[in-house]
């Protein structure tokens, strides 16, 4: 049985390239059973990108089994229900410290279920102080990201997950869809040809959208500006493009191999002493 080993995977460019490598290795083959092995560490926030890759490969007839796995990774990915949702393990572990944001899979039409998920999995006491109106707009931003998968990305599934690090004062959340990505969306809708990274950068600029009857992007801009002020980070991976915003700096690069979907990763500094509100308040 062929093996795929994930060793010390974090939510960074190298982590996404590791998942893209697995996809690339298996796209030229069909109907294999592959053992997945997890060593040293695997960020819980990388479960939704991994689920995207596994879903695409299962469409080619591949099957996956859980092989050797570090005990601490087993505990983590049972806590967030990734192993249970992927049928790798029936075991569940109580998350007494609320350290994980549950892994969950949605059909793109399930926007009301996704809204319930956001309300249940983002306890306000973990977040920097903000007004109710700002939190409503932040929630709208998450719903906009989800809705894009249905209206524009031609996605079949949307996967979400995350992790809270109380000792590092960081909260991480990732939403991943199986759709066509920024580059193809822009080319199909606007007939503009650009690289994957250029397409992400275009999509992340305020006011840009592939919608023809709606300004769009407003909710995402709220999230992006909050992350910038919070000095957290925002990463977008789509096809072969990588876009990362850290504090006020933007990093754009091409991945060595294409990722088969779009992943948006948000990191919030939970020790931020500032209080936030909309400029209109």
C-alpha cells in the first residue's frame, strides 16, 4: 500500500505545497488505496485544505486509510472531529480547553447551517473587544466567503476548521472550497487573463468582484481591515497562487505545484488590547 507522510505541517506556504504534492502524485493514477501518516505535528487549521485534496482524489477512485500517527496529532484531530468526519477513526476526544474549531463539511447551498456554525464556533470571549455591529459585519464577511463558493467558484463542497492557541494568543480559521479558483473565475466572468497570484491580488483589492450586478467584496474588506489593524494574518491559496498579508505587508508567490481549490486562512491575535468598532459608529 503506498504511503503519504505529513511531517510537521503548518498553515504556511510550505504546508500548502506539501498537500499540493500529494494531489500531484496521485492525479495521474486511479483507484489506489493510500495510507496517510502524520508525524510530529499537523495544524488543525490545515484539515480543511487536506479534506479538499482528499475529496478531489476520491473522485478519481482513490481510497485513504489512516496509518502511523503521532499520539498528540491523533488527540488533536479527534478533538476537532476531522478523523471522525473522514471516517479514519470513530473515537472522539473531549476538547475541555476549547482549543479547536470543529472541522465540518458543507454543501455550498447550506449557508444557514454555516451561519449557525460561525455563531457556535467563534465565542466572542476569545476575540478582541468589538461592537455588536462590527461583529455582525464580520459575520457577513464569513458568509460572503462561503457564498462565493456557491455563486462563483462552482464548488461541490466547502470545508472549515480552525484552532485556538491560548498560550500563543492566536485563533486560526480556514475555509476551503473545491471550486475553480480565482484565476478561472476572473477569466470566465471578465475575460481577463492573469496568473493565479495576480488573480488573488486582484480579488483581494477593495471593490473588485466578478459579480455583474453587485459591488461585492464588502464583507471581505471588513475582515481584511480588521486583520490588518489586529496585526494578525490573512492567507489565500488558489491553484498555483499564494497571497499572504502579515501586519501591513503583502507577500505574493507562486506555489511549486497547484492546489486543487481555494483556501482562505485567517489568524487573529486574541491578546490585542484594542477595542474595535465601525468607522460609522
